[in-house]
């Protein structure tokens, strides 16, 4: 079986393109959830333990991108996805709801705001 020069040239070009793409992907680094990589990020050592205790429900969970990002920003306590989502969906209490026995003060249309 004789291979034509055009076929050999096309095969060589395809091999070079494949090898270049493979090397480029290897250079990008692994895309894992438990290691913080990236160019331009501060060099913060990875957590000693890849699991953390949720500050909301006290469950044991594996760090995610969100918790690693919070750790890089200086957070000391972490929340699981369920507790984090709950904190985003539950409305924050009004100031008068924080003091027991306090009532909301309402103003009438003609009243001026207190100074």
C-alpha cells in the first residue's frame, strides 16, 4: 500500500495540531474543586483539611470554590450550600424586630421626619 504525499502531509499537520492542543490543555492546569489555582491570585496555602464544619448546621462538607474563595478573603467560618442558600432567601429582620417588645413607628402623611 502506497501512501500519497498529500495524505502524509495532511497527517503530519493533524498530528502537530493535536499535539499543540494537548500541550496547551496540560498547561492550563487541572480544574479541581479542592485546590485554588490561578494566575494573579495571592499565594494562600490550601486548607490543611479539605473538609469543614458548617457554621449553620454543624455538618461535615468538602470545600467548594465558594468556600475556598471565602477563605482567600479571610473568612473563618463557612456554610454549606443549603445554609448559604437559606441565608440568601430568608429576609433580614427589621431593626424593630430585633428588640423584644418594640413596635414599628409609623408616620402620618403630614408628619415631619425626626431630626
